[in-house]
């Protein structure tokens, strides 16, 4: 048997570099990008600018948490942008137009987000729609429609400090929104790696049938996942409202793509079961850094679009190369 | 075109410390906004101004635009000029600018913010009225018309539609259909095709922007319907269409002047002068008569 | 056994169980009784309904009709969780592990030990300790932190077993647990089964290896085409009788080996090397010869044949086919050179499960059924129809979705696929894994046909009787090296096991 | 055994309904929708309007062909809209601005589309990017950027008849674009079901590893798939140019979602290997019918968004119900 044991540690290592160090790949890409940018623009490494990036990354970072869970279970959530819009619009109407107490309005916003997410879950688990892509594509349109209907497309603005807090306030130089991100991700990391439910999410993503046969209530897990995704979308909405002191029905348009990009750049797999929450955070930051850098460099808008595309590919490719290197090392 | 430049300032600009103007537009990925940019760049050259031009890749990228304003502020410009895609969303950044004592100029689209240095742009409602009145002048009382709106939440375009509706109502003309076509040509065509199904008897069309108008014209031609279409912005393709007679008219805004005047105003602010709260960049109805001249000028300005 | 068995009321009682899948009566009014402390063998041909019956009594599938009693209690609306809580553990036929989770996490999946139940905080240290313990009881020394996906299929099977043992179950079901285990691991397992029995645990044991059945079972129940044919005291039935019950007819001999004059060299491998896995492997295979390759799980047999077939990159070595040197960089190269590989993992690597039989059997040789890239669908269907009859695939519908076939029938489809290609060198990796006795003999006869038609056959197998019974020559591997070569006449279990363990 | 044999025919049927008759589900949804609309609006069933729908469906239908192949191989192609824009813009510059002969310009457009598609394929198969989502998200941005750069966002118009033909011409009452769709789909049907390559595409989608071990050059197949997807995107671009007699850099924005929706409504699976080209066509038509109908009914744009979402879900759900029924029938 010792013949077998010998092979294990070796495999083990190569394994770790594949699993938990996935995000290191994205990290490498991020670091490279930062180095380049700080050489090209003196403004880039200023505290002021870094804090801008922190603030600008936060919305996508928060949405990406829910998106990560959806993708981890081999699904997807296209409705995040619309959920963000609808739940913040409702909050706006409740608070600004109807004068509902801020705290209650915030709760309403988050609850609505969670409920919309749960709806996605139920469409998937009870109606057995073939893939969340279709159900969330549906709710994406439905929520957007409602967001437009409730005020006839008019934005709502003039929120009280208390509601703007998450998106607008600062703790010293640090935007509160980024502190929120830090807390959220730490909590998620803990939840996913140390609790049963967290592991079940990974299990369901890795092999739903095996999970079912192990007595895991797969449907319950999926409902939870999409509920969280709706919740984080609404939470991101709160930050957005704080940033721009207004809710508007077209808010969050196309955010799903940024969130998915963050998750995938972070090393998660569309086929479920693989990925780390840390990688997702790095993915979100990488995207924000890129956009910010291009603005500082005053790159023309048209070329920006081009460069963003190129860098997304490059960032992921760097990871591939790193993994290959790691494998080679593990073998020899 | 540039008759309203005060010649006096021109020679002075250079011998002072260079003024830095950061201009963030709704997007830079459309001809309209390239014209605003062109005007700004010309003025910048003339007054030796350092100009930072930013804009997301689509007018729908609202938060991207807000981020760009922030990124512009980190470079501490002397003046911030903005065309807000969703006016209220820009105000928190405007406040930041105020804290940094950076005056803010609004371009093309106004925002509900009292501390703005000035708003330079079209009186969009009047522009819509102008279009509506001209369309009415080509029709009989009681005729039916359709309106094409911009993307939802585009206040500038909404104002134009309001203006047009008023003018048409005043002339006793009936608006039977009103659909947004998101400033997209292909969509404009589909929407018009479908409107023609339920309202084959419409006698005219007003569109809040030319892209949609041009799409609508394709649908009309396909149905062998020759009715007047009035658009807005007078982009080159629209002006060509006016020349070849397939489009009746377009209410031209003066994007070039908006950009030019904005930089000019910025220079004044940097000198500590105060400005009127509203500078109307004016509009101009483009019809067969003046279309060729307009086209020549557009080609000249856009071709660099 | 015999005196206590039937008297006290049974631990498990199934009455009139029926289960129908679209087009198949998988179970037809089946009764079954299992007593505490009994090892109950469940036998039947491929597709007889064994796994389906198992899935019903673990709540994985609902039954259409019938009643189930456990500990005298009537059981209704059974779910996998409920079954487990009642004390029923199961090792399913197809591995049910989460590849990206660790061994420990898989063992405790669904019932993790917690430091804080309310928060659901997992007690990792305990989980790992206990897992290591369980694995050691199975004579395995795997780090519980290893991701299951990185273990070979054999070790994965052992993890499944460890999981079943970790629940202190009253009834443990094992659906072909040994099909991917090596001799040594089989020994470990059989001992464990006997320990369980002595602890009063009941075991339902499904296997196509009848000698195992004879060794450990107290009673056996035989299914045929979804119906129960008989339940007998194991001691009272001979293997021949069991076979008759299963197949419904007599089976001449288990290993119908035929002798054919060795032809010319078909495959020559020289110094084949894959860093960390294969070391300077050299051997020859000849026309008309069955070359057996034996070894323990993880000895590198699969890696070797994959390397020959161009499925994995190699770091060195040369290959000659019928005397001609060939460079094989991809399976396509190998196929063009006339080589066929039947992989050990038929679901993952052999079949397109969501497609039908015709699609799968013609996949490799599609070119033959096409002119200018345009398919002659009729020809493909006819060829498949012929194969399905020859191989006795059940149910015999060429447009049957392969994923719904029983394990054995799936294997027949894979064989059909390669028969369809015009290969001259056939490499079988675990060719009879999960196949019933009847079908096994059919496979052996097919191998005979192949060699007598001048093909060369290489047969990797963990079933020593099979290797000894069917091979003309036997290579033994250990840690990626060939440690011995025996001629049919000189080979025996002891010699092979000794070489396989490299003397360690 | 006899219980098995008796029910054999039933099995074959139930089996087929799962495999090839998938599209019947979408068809059912489509029929229901049409009935409802023709009741609500007398205009709906007029030849004139049906031909409008045919024309309006064609662009998405053509793009959906390539998207179907991408999804059939468990992938996706987000870059179709941008490829459409870039290849038509290039054609515009070549033909209108540089006076290149129309036929050559068309060839250039289609070739460029195919090459851009091939690039997606190569990013996937040679750079081994984890999932086409990321590579095509990258090329989506890059192509869009270039489309904007080449004329500085200016549209190109005034194309000759020959180039407008596909999008603008009519054969009697029938738009040529729809005839093109008919031909394209018939050809595809044949290609996928009657040729070796077509089979290989299904095989690769169903199980890449087994396909590789069966001697299929998986990478070649994937390259082909994405090349076709780029080609059909450019072809759809030709139709769009014909429709509006102009190429513009923001053309095709967001078209990927419509195409994906068509494919999924048509019964394809995101996990690859399952789906029929016929279903995709029905999916594309269903979407066009829906949009057209809502306009006829003069439903406000905001509610339209909502209804479209609802109908997408409903259409797919109808299919689920139908399959359940089919299964029940097979069992009894
Ligand atoms: N999910 C399913 N859908 C349709 N038919 C099925 C399904 N599962 C099993 N069957 C059919 O039910 C019958 C019994 O299958 P089962 O797996 O129980 O056989 P088995 O006795 O376990 O065979 P083996 O020894 O090969 O494992 C077979 O004809 C099989 O094709
Ligand atoms: N997909 C895989 N990933 C990682 N390691 C693997 C994989 N497949 C096999 N291994 C390991 O490679 C070594 C050789 O495995 P291989 O399958 O060749 O052994 P074998 O002799 O064929 O035994 P068996 O195939 O019965 O497991 C073993 O340590 C095995 O655990
Ligand atoms: O407000 C702007 C301009 O006025 C122009 O009409 C382009 O689109 C609108 O969004
Ligand atoms: Mg079985
Ligand atoms: Mg093996």
C-alpha cells in the first residue's frame, strides 16, 4: 500500500494549486495590471484614486457574490441588474414619494430583492425550467418592466443620509461600501468553507445526483442560492442609490455581464462545483482597476471598449499559464 | 456657425497658466457626441486649454459615467463639464466637485442642481415644439401621426416628445401611436412596420432622434407610403435623406457649439467671471433649402 | 443461520414491488426478505432489475406498486435521507461522489459532524480523524483532504465503501462494489462484510462474481427480466445452478479459451515512458494472441494503454504496428494505425450517454457509412441492428438511449463500437467490469473470434481468474513498471500477486 | 421479457419526443401565442403582417443558427452582435467609401465574420481559455471597439441594390431574408443530421472526452462551430444592412441575448449535446411574433418588457408540461 501513499502527497500539492490557488492566477493578472498602470499614470497609485477604485468596484463585487453562488451550482442569474433596479425603485417610491421610514424602506428593498431571487429559485426547482438561464432571462425582463412601470420611467431622487450611507459615506478615507464588501466576502468565505450549507452548495454544484442520494435537499439549496443572489443584487442597489443619490429604472442594465466576468476571471467554472469566493473578489477589482486606469490614461472611449476585451482575455490567459507552470512543477 | 464667439478673449488665453477642463459626455460613441467633442477641441486649441474628454461606450452606462466623473476629479481640473445621462445621478459627484471648488458646467442636458455654473444646451421642449409645428404645417387638421421616443429615462428626448405633442395637439393633429425605439435604426424600422399594421392611415411621423427616424423611413418606403417624417439632431445621414427628399426635416441641435461654448465658458469661470444660469445653444430647422449647406459643414467638421 | 433466519420477522420485507421505465418493466411484482446478520446475495443478468430494486429501497426511485417493511414498520414516501436515518446505507453501482470535494467531505456528505449544530459549523478535525480511521480499516492510506476527483476509479470505489461503513447502518447494500477493485481490495472488502455480519448487520450484496457470492452469502435471490426467479440458501446451490437460474439455461464453461497459433508481431512497444507514471515499458503483442496485463489498482495499467492509444502525452518511447514504426499523438492516429481502446470508465469515456445505440456504435467508423461526408443512415442502422443481435444487447432497440441501458448492456455497446471500426489490435481495459456471467462468456467468445480472425488482443484486468483463464501470455505491472511476464502454462495466482506487489 | 417487448413502440416514441420532437414544445407555445394574438388583434393574421414578422425574425433566426451550434457544444458565443457590427462596418467602408465591387465587399464581410468566429474558436481550443463565455466576452468588446474606431462611430449608408438585396428585396410578398432563413435552416438540418461532421458536433457536445477517444478531433470541431457562428452573425449583418440601408457601429447591441433565448426556448440544453435546429427556428419566430403582437396591441413599452419576460418563461413551461404528459403516456 505504501506504493499508493507515495503518490498521494504529490497529487495533493498539484491539487491545491489547482483548487484553492485558482484565485492566485487572477491575482497575478491584477498585480501585473497595477504595475503597468502605476508606471503609465502617476495619479494611479494615489490614495485618493485607490479609494475611488474601491468604491467603483463595490457594486459589481457585491452582485458577484450571488452570481458566484449561482455559477457554483452550474447555474447563472441574468436578472441581477433588473432586481437591483426594481428593488431600489420600490424603495425610492416608499421612502421619497410615500415618506416611509428609511430603515423600513431599506428592509423592504432587501426583502424584495431576496423574494425576487427566491422566485428565480422556485421557477427552477418547482417548475423545473431546464436551466436558470431561461428563468432568469424571463424575470430579468419582468423585473425591468415593473421597474419602469411603477414611476412611468421617472427616476426617484433625494434620499435621506441614512439610505445614502452605504454608498456615499466614508470611514476616514475608506468608502463604507468597500468595508461592506470586505465584511460580505469574509462572511461568505466562512459560510462556504466552514458550514454544512456552504459545503452542500459546493456538493450540489459538483454532483447534484450524488448530493440528492446523500440526503441533501438539492431544491432547498438552489432556492437558497438564488435568494442570496437576489439579496446581494438589492444590497448592491442600496450602494448604487447611495453613490448617485437616486434610483432609476434602467439602473443595473448589463450588470450581469460584469458580475459573470468577475466570477469567471476569478477562476470559477460554468460546469459547477469549482471556484473560490476570493477569486471572485479579485475578478471584480481587476475589472474596476482596468476601467479606472483607462480613464486616467484618457484612452478614447472606442479604444477603451477594445482594450477591456483584450485585458479580460489576457487576465484569464495569465491564469492558464500559471496553472500549466504549477502542473509542470508538480510532475517533476 | 461660430459667429457667436467673442473675439476679444482670443488673444489673451495663452499667456496665463493653462486652464484644465474635464468634459464627461453621455458617450463618445456616436456622431452627435463626436460633434460636441469637436467643438470643445477647437475651442481648447483656440484658448490653449488642456481638455480631458471622457464618455462611456453607450448612453445607458450611467454609473460608468459617474465613475468617469470621479476619475476626472482625481486629476483636479479647473472646470468640470458634464452631459449627464441620468441627471439626478450626477449630483453627488457635483457636490464632490463643489467641495474641491471645481465649478460644474452642464452640457446638452440640464440637471436639477442649483450650484451649477451654467447649463449650455438646447431647450429640448422648444426643439420638439419646432419639429411638431413643422410637421403640423405639412398636414391637415385631424390627421393621424406617430411619435418615436428615445430610450426610457432619456429626459432630453422626453422633453422633445412633450413639446411635439403640444404643438401637434394645438394644430388639432391626432397622435395615435407612441413607441420608443431606443435611438436604434433597425428597431425604428421594426416599430414603424408594426405601427403601420395597426394604423395604416397615419399621415406623418415625429422622432426624438434621427437614427430612429431613418429606420422608420425604411419601413414607410417598403410600404410605398410617402408621408413626412421629422427627426431631431440633423446627423449627416438624416441631412442626406432630407436632400434626396425621403425625410421632410430635422430639428438640428448645435452640438458643435455646445462643446465650443462649454470650453469658452470654462475659460471665463477660470478667470472668475460669472455666467448666466442658462446659455441656449439654439436650434435650427433643416429642410431641403438649407440641407446642402449643413451637410457640407458637417462633413468638414467631422472629417477630422 | 438456517434455524434463525425465517423464524423471527425479517429486518426488511418487500412485497410485490413493480417499477416501470418508459418501455421497460424493470421490476415485476418482486418480493424480498432480508434478516439481521444475513448476507443476502442479489443476482441476475444485466438489466435484470437489481440496481432498480436497490434504488427503490433507498428511496432514490419511487416504486410504482408494492409495499416495504423495515423493522416490521410499513415504510412510505421513502427519501434517501429517510432511508439513511432508518439505518439503510448503500454503495451504488455507479460512483456517487462529488469530485471537487475532499475524501472526508464525501464520506460525511449530508451528515457532517458539527461543533455547533445550530450554526452548522463543521467539525473538520473530527471529520478527518474519523475518515482516516475508516480508510485504514479498509487498508487504505489516503489523505482525507485529497480531492476525490484525483483518485483513480478503484480508490474512489473504496471511498464509497468507507462512506457506507461510517453510518452505523442496520442494512448495508452493495451494488457491485468489487467491479473496480483489485484482488487485494476485494479481500479487504469481503472480510469487512463478514465482520458486519458478525455484528448483526444485514448486507445485500450484488455481484457478477459468483465465487464471491458463494463465499460470503447466506442466501441468494435471483432476478430475471424484472421478476424474482428464486431465493435459496447459498450453501445449497452450486455455481452452475446459480447460472442456470440467472440465464435460464446451462452455460458450457466460464472461460471458453481457444488456442490459436501465434501470428506475426502486431504491436511492439519500446521504452515507453511517461514522467511519474510509466517507466521504460517494452513489450510485444502478436496476432492470434491474447496478452493479459495484471496489476493492482494504481499500478499504471490504464495509464499504459492510454499512452499507447495516444490519449495521454508520453515523454519517450517508440511504437511499431505490424512492423511499421508509427507516431501516435492522438487517438485518431492510433485508430488509423488499427488500434482500438475500450476504456475502463465506459460512462465517462466510452459512450455518449444522451445518444442512442446507433449513434454510439457508428461513431468511430462513421466514415464507413458515409460517401463524401454524407451519411447513409440506413446502412448505419442495419450494421447496428446486426451488432445489437450478435451482442444480445437488451432491450434490443437501436434507437434506445444508451444512458438508460444497464451497466452490462452499455459495455456491449462500447464493444460494438470498436467491432464496427476495423481495428486489428484491440486493447480492452477491464472488459467485463460489471458484466453478468452470461455476457462475460459472450465477451470472451468475441475475444476468441477476434484473435482467430488474426487480430491481436491486449486485456487489462483486475480479475485474476479472467486473466489466467483467457490470456496466452501475462504481463504484470507494479508502479508503472512491468515486473514480470508469464506464459499461460507457468502462470498462477501466487506468482502474479507476488509480482504485482513488487515484493512489498 | 414480454412486458418489455410489448411496450417497445411506446419507448421509441417517448424517446423520440425527448430527442427530436423537443421543438414541438416550443411549437405548441408558438401556436398558443398566435391564437391569443389573432383573437386580440384582427391585424395579426394578415399576410402583410405575417410577412413583417418573417422579416423581423430573420436577423435573430440567422444569428441563432451559430448560437445553436455553440450551445450544442456546451459553449456560448457572446460576440455575435459585435461581429455583426464590425464585419458590416468593414463592408461599408470597403464598398461605399472605397468603392470596392459589391460582391467582393459582401465576400469580405462574410469572410471577416468567419475569421472573427475562428478567433473565438482558437482562443478556446489553443489558449484553452476555461469557457467560451470569457473568450467571446473579450472578443465582444474588442470587435465593438474596432467597429467604432474605423469610422469614428459614423454610420455608413447608401449601399447598392446588390448589397441591400438580402435584407430589402421581396419575392412576391415574401421577404428574401426569410427565404434565406428557410434555406439556411434546411441546409443546417441536413448538415447536422445527415453528415459525419454534423454527428461529430452532437458527439462533442454530448461527451468531449469520449469523442476524443473515438478519434474525433474535438478542437477542429469547436473551431468549426465558432467559425460558423461568426459567419452567420456576419450574414445576419448583411440582412440588417439591407433592411436599414446602412451599417452602424452600435448595430447588434444585445443581440446575443435574443439568439440565446431562441435557442433555449427551442429546447436546447446548456450542458451540450441536446437540441434541434428546428426548435431554434421556432424559438426565433416566437420571439418576433411576441414583439410584433405587443406592438400591434399598442402595449406600452414598459409593459412589453414585462410581458416578454413572462412569455419566455411560459413558452418553456408549456414544453415541460408537454414532456411530462408524453412521459405519462409512455408509461401507461
Ligand atoms: N433511468 C432509467 N430510465 C429508463 N430505463 C431504465 C432506467 N434505469 C434502468 N432502466 C432499465 O431498467 C432495467 C433494469 O436496469 P437495472 O440497472 O436495474 O439492471 P441491473 O440488474 O442493475 O443490471 P446490471 O447488472 O447491468 O447493473 C434495464 O432494462 C434498464 O435499461
Ligand atoms: N484521472 C486521474 N487523475 C488523477 N490521477 C489518476 C487518474 N486516473 C488514475 N489516476 C492515478 O494514476 C495511477 C495509475 O492509475 P491507473 O488507473 O492507470 O491504475 P490501474 O492500474 O489502471 O488501476 P485501475 O485502472 O484499476 O484504477 C493511480 O495512482 C491512479 O490513482
Ligand atoms: O440628449 C442627447 C442628445 O440631445 C442627442 O439627441 C443624442 O441623444 C440624446 O441622449
Ligand atoms: Mg446494476
Ligand atoms: Mg485501470
